[in-house]
C-alpha cells in the first residue's frame, strides 16, 4: 500500500510538472488573442451560408480553448445571431477537440507529430461536418442581427486577466484536475505494456471500445491528454488514443441532448456521424503513417526549473481563482437573501463559467433587464430591471441552450 501511494504521488507530481508550462502558455496566448480581436468580429464573419463561413468557423474554433459545455451555448449564440447551419456545426465539431492550451499540452505529452496531426484532424473533421450540415438541412430561418461594421474595442489588463483566469481557466480547471488525478491513478495501477497483451484493446476493436467509452463521457481537450498519455504508456495504441482525444472532448450526454433540442435530429446525426467516422479514419491513418516511428516518453523529465516555476504560478492562479469565486458566490447569496424585487429563475444545464456568462448575456440583452446574476452552484438566476416579462425571460434562457425549471 505504501509503495502504491508513493508511486501515485510520484506520477502525480511528474504529470503536473509536464502539464503546467504548456497550460499556462496556452491560456496566456488565448487571452492575448482575445485582446486583439475586435468585439463582434467572430459573429460578423460567420453569417453567410457556404464554404467561406464554414472555413472561417473552423479557423476560429480550432485554436479556441473551449470545452464542450462552453462550446454548445457559444455556438447556439452564433446561430441565434445569424450563423449558418454549416458554420454552427463546424464550430461545434472542431472547437472542443483542440485549443491553444490543448495543442501545447499534447505536444509536451505525446510529441509534436501527434499534436499537429490532431489539429489537422480537427480542422478536416470540422470542415466536412460543416459542409454536410450546410446542405443536409434547410437554411436557418433566424434573421441576421450583425452590425455591418465593427470597431476594435479597447481592452485592459483587468479584462485580459478576467477572461484568461475566470472565463477560460475557471471553465476547465476541475476537469483538468480530474484528468490529472485519473492519469496518475492509471500510471500507478497499470503495469507497463498492460494493454499490449490485451487483444480487445488493440486495432479496430480497441478503437470501437474507446468510442463507446468516449461518446457519453465528459472530458476536456486539455485534461484528456494526460489520461491518453498514461494509457499509451500502458500499451494502448496511439491510434486508439487519437479516437479518445477526438471523440471524448467533443461529445457527452449533455452536449448531445443540447444539440438535439436546439438544432434538431438531422444536424445531430451529422454531428455524431462525422465525429465517429472521422475519428476512426484519422486513427487508422495516424497508425499507418506514424505509429511505428513514435515512442511516447511521458513522465521521464526531471524536476526542471520551468516546470517547478510554472507549477507554483499555476497554484497561485488557482488559489486566486477560488478566492474570487468564493467572494462572488457570497455576493450573489447576499443578493438573493436581500432581494425583494425582480425575478428569480431556476435554470438547469449551467455547468461552468462559460454557461454562466452565456445565460447572463442572453438575459441582459433584453429590454428592461438591468442585471442578471446567475449562481452556478444553486442554478438560480436573479434578474433585476423594469417591466420584466417572466415568459420573455424564460425564453431568453431557453434560446441560450438551457432549461428553466417551473
């Protein structure tokens, strides 16, 4: 038992040292992108039906560090503002598979050939799914609401910090921790080359098994990488890991339900069919091209200075994030206790900071709403304003991709 605990914590420390530098670098880079892209630019460029909108949607989605629970409301927001079916579907497929942080983490754990191949597969899969969706269903009837012109919006360090730490890191932090803890457990429990001797885990059958596990499971693109790397070290083929990293982050039960409810059965079938078929195809292609020439070396690095500094920095950022979230929760609870005006809605489906931001944005876009204060833990949303229409408020939440409890 003592030996297992020592092995577990040794694996945990090694994984954290590997993960921290690329995760911090990816978050910072994503924050810088947010600083320089003009407000309204993303929505404005995805409204027209056809190849160009699908291409732009994928180009925006591939580097964007959003998990699937954040991607769904974001994509539905794009569609509500006039994005085509193809652009919306392409964004849904390509975005959760990658992200700047996930790309860097993948390169660190599994090597640059694997990371680059994963980016290419996300791009091609998003393009294919988007183009099929563009012509598989009737064009969206939602009227375009874009302004024909947009101006760069001045942004401050405070906004950069909030977007990078609260909106991005705060949306995936718990999933990353779960991935790291699970990866360390797999490393400590699984003998080296264990899956090499397990016939069911090899070849096409292993890929199908991984699909069956990945589709209903929630994992984020970054947090799934240490898990995949630990499985590879235990003898799982790299192609099977590719299936896990493509299908896992892009699907889960909640995402499937949300897409069905808002986009319909036909586009859901396009979404799932494209992901399933292309993950298998790219896994087989990767194994044919690279598998025999690659040796994954995970957890082999020593306690390098960059890893230690990054781990300390990430720990400080995490501490600040939890302190900030605790303060915001106390403020919201006080508002709920003291509020004798306005309307309170019970909302189902909010699972991260991105969900909170989308509900808030959708409600505050309504005339008469001054502030909307969603609480992630309780699911309650406190809405203040003048001449509030309860049915209109509920519809705004539903349009954002969530459910209002009666």
